[in-house]
C-alpha cells in the first residue's frame, strides 16, 4: 500500500478518535492498534526478510542499526544512535500527558550457518573467534526488530492521541557480550526515564500463542570454573602424590547434590552443569591439576546466592577430604529475567485480547536474556511469541538451531501485542477480555 494512502486512512481514523471522551478514546486506540497492525503487515514482513538475509553479529549490527534509525527518523521520532555500541534509541512523545513506556528489540544474529530453505535465507559470513563462519538469525531477532519497527509506525501515526511517551530500544549483542548494560550506561533510560519496559522473544511454540509468567521467567546464567590442585606423581604410585582427577570426579558428583538435595526445586528450579574437564597429558602420569568449566542457572536472586555458596562449599570440602585444593571462580552473567508480578497481572488482559486462550502462563526457561537488566531498573514484562506453524509442529526447531524457522504469521501478532501493551499501559487500564 502506498504510504500516502496509508497516511490518509490513518488520519481519518485518528480524527474519529480525537472527538471521543478520554476513556472511550483510550478504548478506541486499542481497537485501532489492531487495524493499523494489519495495514502495516506487508511492510513488516519485508523488513523481516531483509534483516534475515543480512544478519550481523553482536556489536557489528551497523546495517541493521542504520535501517532502524532511518525508519524512525522518517516517522519524526527523536533518534539517538551509537547507544551502548550499535544500539538505537527512539523517543515518541504523545500528544497527551501520561507515563513513559519502553519497548525493546535485540538486533544481533548468531555464528550459525543457515540450513532453512528460504528464498531470503542468509548466505552471510563473518569472522568469529579467528575463523570464518556462517551468520544466521537463528534466535529470531530479525522478527523482533521488524516487529518493533512496525510498532513504531503504528504508534507514530497515533501520536496526537497517545497518552504518554514511548521509548524504542533497539539493542545490540544480546547473544554476547551483552548490549543492555552498555545501553543503560549510555543513558538509554534517561530523559525520559521509563515507568515500565516490555519486550518479546520468538519461541518454537504454535503461532497464536503468547507465553508469560510472573516472577522468574528466564534464568540467571553464571560461569563456573574450578581448578583442582594436587601433587603430580607416577600413575603406578598414586599414594606418592595427590590425585586431582579423583577429587574432580567426586566434585562433579557432589555438585549435583547441590540441586537435587539442597535446593527446594518446587519453589525455584536450578541447574549446575560441568561441560568441560581438562587435566593430564598421559595415561601413566597423575597430573598436578584439573580444570573444570561449567554453567549455573537459577531463577531467583536468593537461590542464585545460595547455589553459589553451596558450590564453593562442596568443591572446597571434597577437595580437602582428598588432600587436594579447589579454587572456585564464579563469573556473574545475565541476571534472572523476572517479570514484575503486579505489572504482569495488570497487562495479562491485553495479551488475552490479542490471542485469547493463546495467552498461556508458562513454565520457566533455564536460558538467559539480558532484557533482565532493563527489568531490574523498572517494572518489566517479557513475553514469548509463538512462531511455529500450528499445522506443522515438526518445524518447531529450537532457538540457535541452523533449522530455526519463524512463521511470518506471527509478525502481526507481535506488533499487536507490543503496541497493545504500550497503549493499554499508557491508558492506565488494559482493555479486558
């Protein structure tokens, strides 16, 4: 649809809204979100395909950021680029006073070679850890960017009637090294500061579903490194030294009791995994040290602290019992992505208005997301958007797979969901079912 025609349609719709009383006007705004999301759908699909065909790794999202900035500027939105690296922040000030809402989309792709047969499949490559690799939007961030660009278009056309301000956060490097913290450090939440923040993520469940939960939804992800130090000796005379391999083996088993015996898993799940062990260089030599590397996943700040303390206690005590020494290092990663319970309850009707019974309270996910940093600053709600064709569940490959597939029918739902959350929150009363 030509932009001039679209503007005419939207202008007439806006005129009809402006004469209504405030409460009725807010209800009409919610209705118009749906209509305008439909009108923008073809453009959102086009943006998504373009971004999918041109993926960029974290902190290298130069083309994507330029596309976003150009679009926001064309809408008359205040734009700041280079936020936290390659991030883009847009500010849309509504014509009526009200709260400030932040909406976030992450822009980066992954070092994955695409195996999906699409006419716009990625053929891009990049250098990653010293070697050339394929690059793919294997986690759906192309959908996130296109959806938020569509939301910006819809809300910009409604600006005179919007009861508040919207901040659009296009974030780099969610997959690493992390872009949310640098954006916050660069003032992404300043002038104006949001009252709430919303985001979404493509997820391999059927199109028409939106998953969410109050409290911890995605886990904190912390790195674990344990160096077990012994005394090297000949393999035929283990009594002459201290075997760090035996101690390390007992530590691996002991760490599993942290989760299975010392944490109330009915309250908040946790995972401790050792994924890498290195030690020794010959079968007849007991080495002087063993290095173990792993990951820790927790779903509450309280459990996070407790699990960390127990890991140190278990590793050090088991090593000491065998005459060895364990040096434990825990590197803090992304914190828990926790949805504010009150905000979640408040906005659940908005989600049900968009997808009806498809709005489902989900089980927690042990993956991590740096949306968590935004949600630590202000009340946040993060939702999972179904992108698997309902008629073909076999297409529901997991995120980060080279076969990850997103059904484009989900895009319009995503635009409606994010725009509705923004409008309903600013209006102060989500539209009920």
